[in-house]
C-alpha cells in the first residue's frame, strides 16, 4: 500500500511539471497559427490587386490590425469574435513586431447564420493605437471608423475624403471589400504575447517598439510580407 501511495505521489509530481510544458507548447503553436493565418491574408492581398487595400493607403498608415477568421453569428441579435495581430510603422516606415489582439463586439439587426471572415483595420495615425495599448478600445466610440477604399492604384486612396481615423476591410470568398465595423472592442492579448515571445510580463508597447528578446521566424516573415506589400513589391 505504501509503495502504491509513493508511486501515486511521484506521478502527481511529474504531471505537475510535465503538464505546464505541454500546455505551453500547445499555446505557442496556437499563436504561431495566428501569425500564419495573418500571412495567408496578406498573400491573398497580393493575388487580387484590383480588389484589395491600396498600398498607398498602407504606406501612409500608422498601423494595421489583421484579424483572420472572425466569427460572425446571429439570430436577430448577432455577435462577432476573433483574434489577430497589430503592427505599427516607425518613422523610417518599417513595420514592428506583431502584438496579439482580440476583437469582440455585438450587433443588432435581422440576421441569421454563422460566417467566418477576415478583417483588416488600417490606422491613419498612432493615436488610436496608443489607446488600444492603454486598454480596451471601441471602434466608432473611441475613434471614427469607415469602410476603406479598394484598388491597387494610388488614386484609390485619395479618391475619397479620408477623414476617418480607421479604415476597415473584410475578406470573404477571396474578395476584399470595405466594411462598416462599429461597436467592436479591440484589446491587447497579453497572455498570447508572453507565450509567443517567451517573456513574462512583456508589454505591448515593448513589442511594438521591437524590444522583444528575439523575434520568432513567423513574425519576421509577416513583417517582410507586409513591408513588401506596402512598398509595392507584390506579385503582378
């Protein structure tokens, strides 16, 4: 009996050490998957230049949020939820490391069904991003948001009076389109940042300032693709 009790105690101790490592590995894989999904969205942008976000708009942007596979569901009262990444541009036009974010929000109207869409938010300045870093941020309430223009030509970014602080897009069935997105809340996912960058208590501000211990390969690939798209180095 004593041997059985001893074995049980040993197994319990081992599980206590092994389980967190396993959970940590799964969590890291999950965050890498989010980066991979964001990369897929950017690659799709390259393939349909005539129906996507104007590079000229991004070249003057303060930041971008890419939130793949946002779930929209509803029966009269609807809701949406998704997780993704946020990157900002420095004074030299280089993109930062990605910080993880979540998007939640509800809508009221006659609707039914479930839909998964990709959402992209283009921020004209750092003002809204600073507020996101400080805490929860609501689109439409804390900053104006409007459906963004589409088209590869630089003129597409200036044909309309871009007075809003944020421009929103959705991608469904391979096509990008301007999206009216108000009432949704954006929030930093600190837990995901800690797992992905392998640093406890890492701040979103440090991530966006490229002050992380090391940048994982997936993040480097995302930054390069975004830089290429912004500079016009995309596939014809």
